[in-house]
C-alpha cells in the first residue's frame, strides 16, 4: 500500500513539474508578445508622429536657409538653345530695326541660369496652394539620399534645376518625416505648383498623374520644354509603387524664353 502511495505521489509531483514548466512557457510567450506589440506600436508612432514633428520643426530652419541662399545664388544669362539645337527667340513678331541682326534674323532668347547648389543644402521652396500640407511651402534640398529626404523634399542632382529647360525631378516622403507629399493623390490636372529659387518663382500646372513600379526610371528622363516631375511612394504606408506627378512650366523668369 505504501509503495502505491509513494508511486502516486511521485507521479503527481512529476505532473506538477510539467504543468509548472508549461505555465511558465505560456507566460513567457504571452509577455514576449505583449512587449513585442508595444515595441511595434512605439516604432509606428515614432515613424508617423515623432519624425513628422521634428521634420516640421526642421523645415522652418531649412526654409530660412533657402531664403538666405536666394540672395547669394550665382546667376548668369546665356542664349537659349532648344533641345533640337536651334536657338530660340522669345519674340513672335519682327523686332525693331535696332534689335535685329545684320541678316534680319531675330536675336536668340536669353535664359537665366543659376549655378548648381551645394549638395544636401536647401536651395528652393515648393508650394502647392490646393494642398493643406504644402500651401505654406516646404524646403527643397539638393540630393535624394535617405538623409536628404529626412530634412525636406529632394531634388535629383542629375536633372535640371526647377525653372530650367528639361525635366526637373523632385522626390519626397508621403507618410513619414513630415509627409510633405501625403496628399498627392488629391492633385488634379490644372492644379498649380510653385517653386521659388534664386531666379524667382516658377509656376507649373499639373498635366498628368500616374502610378508606376519603382523600376520605372523613364519618368526621370529629359523632356522637351520645361517640366517638373514629382515622385513619392504609393499607396500610403507602402513603398510598393510610385505616384508620379508631371507638371509643365507656364510662368516664371524663363517661361517666355523657353516657350517663346
């Protein structure tokens, strides 16, 4: 009888140990899941709210730097040569006799050109009156690295500066670091985009909005005339695709020279 009780006690003790281990494992997994969930929530909150707060504060500083840059930008006047190699004239009618060359041809149009800004520094301000986040302006920095886009929207250095002939490409975040391009899906054909540089204010009108794959680098290629191409992630909270906005120059210091 005593042997039976002893064996039963041993069995109960072993069973209790197994149950104790199982409980501890369940508790460990449970608490790990809770802390992991809190960490993920904290990370999301940091990305969406904390980075936005600091980006908005930093943008005020960058805008001031851009305005300071306007006064020191190096600007020169050059004859405008169109993409087909011909010289453009901003006059549609014959000029006065003292404005014509000896052979009677029109003088070439004059293009205002500013020197390339230093990399990673603010040199321009973009504003879009129809969008709440950009109606008061956002600084543009030279460069599209991860660090550049944390500070503002970035201009691709291999493309022309805003207000110049060709295709000026600018990229920006849509959900983090201020999310300056958050509302880009609300843009419509005809909406106005203004970019201020050392030359003055360049006014563009939206011509087309498309969604492409991240590999569609053709959107950055050169274009005839003067264009502004804005790119951002799509859909919101994802980088699976790109939302691209094409806008054409309609007014500004170089508009008449480029389009005659």
